[in-house]
C-alpha cells in the first residue's frame, strides 16, 4: 500500500520561489528588447511567412526552468513508502445450546422467552464475523441444528425454523451440554466456548449435567450458563375451550446447577429476567470472549528523486542542443 509523498530535505523546496520570479523577469526582459536594425517601413517583410522558430523561441527558456524546477525537487529528496500488515486472528469456536422446551413460550420476555433468545443470539452472531459458531437445541432430547461454521448467514437463517415442540418436550440440560461439548472436543481453536441457555430444571435425558461439565473441563471448554425467566411467576399461554389464555405459572430455574456448571468450567452464570437484561448478558459474553488480533506493520521508503534528476538533465541537454542548432540566435 502506497502512502503519500514525503520529502527528506523539505527546506530545498523554498528554492521553487525563484521560478515565478524568473517568469516575471523573462516577461519584462522580452518586452524591453529592441531591434538592432530599424526600418521606417515594414511593407517589405509582409510577404514573408512567419517561421516556426518564432513560435518556439520561448521553448528554450521553458526547458531550462522546467529542468531547474525538477532539480530543486530532486534536492528535496521526494520519497514514498510502502507498508504491509501481517494480521493474525486468534479464532474462537462457540456453540450456542438453546432450550426449546414448552416453558420457553412464557411471556415474561417479549414476545416470549424463545423468540427473545433467538433475536439476541442473532445479534451476537452478527458481531463475531471471525469466529466459527454452531447451534444445538434441546428439550427432552437434543439435536445439532448447525455444526460449527463461518457461514453466519446460514446460521442466522436457521433460527427462523426453531420452534418449541419440534422435538420431545422436557429439559435435558445434561444432554444439551454434552452434545455441545462433542461438537467442540476436536476443535483446534485457542478458545472453545459453550453458551447454554435454559429456563428450567433438568428432568430428562441420559447425561448428568455435572458429568457433562466435567467432560467440558477436560477438553478446555468454557461454559457460560444463562437462566431465562423472571422471579416468582410468569404469564404462560394455555389452550382452553375459549382459546389461548395467559395464566401465571411458577418459574423454576435450577440456578445452583447452572452456577456449578459455570464454576466447574471457568465460565460464568447469568440470570436474564427481561429482554434488556438478556441483551446485556450477551454483550458481556461478547466482551469476555474477544478474538485477539496481532498486527505487525512493515514500512519501506522508496527514493523518488533519481527519475526527476535524470529527466532534468535530459531537458537541459535538449535545451543545449536546440540552442546550438535549430534555435540558434545570432547576436552582434
């Protein structure tokens, strides 16, 4: 990449001030010049065609001062520099493990817990273009929706198809974590992370959550756990003979378990009681897990005065040749 031109000896550029002075001097000198031979009548010369030499008589002055200008710039030593950056990105592999059980339809978050979690997760993905990210969903069983990928547009589009009830209902926290760990265990990334989001108590699945946490620790995987839901009760849609009605249901989140998982894996536990709080949690995780970028910059200066000096010498040589040949003047 080429930078702007700089000068090693910029003080020499003040010499350019003499160029306009020379132009003024030349203009007034030519106007004051008098003919050596005077005629009372110039009719005799009217039949003669004007020689091309008349039109080019000022070219000698132009060549000389153009050469002088170039020599002054050459003395100032113009330089350009080229720079190159070597950038190394320390990648982070992240698996989002998302609870899609029926309780995620509670509407203490807007429009409900599941949709709010999907929206915030999409924004989180948007901010991390350099990381591989995958998606695991779980309820009574677990399913890998998207393996680790850098194609974030496909990943974000897959959130559209995530619905509560698409797999067997329940809350298999251990299975959701174990599946996420299995997707990361062969990763060569410097940092491996699982973000596990749930709103319930482990009541299904075949893997104990703490066993899954111990496996995560063995593979150097850090787990951030998020408990979603307000304290006390939350409005939950229930089908009745009169249509869907909202009824307050007790919120049950095994915070002790989620905290233990986070501690076991050197992660952190968060509680999201509102959309805003959920956004703040993802923002904090985003800051905690930042990709490291090492930039090494190389700069090299290039001298540009040599072509200018050679051109100036060429112009002076041309001016000398023209003055001694085709544009030679005779003085008495």
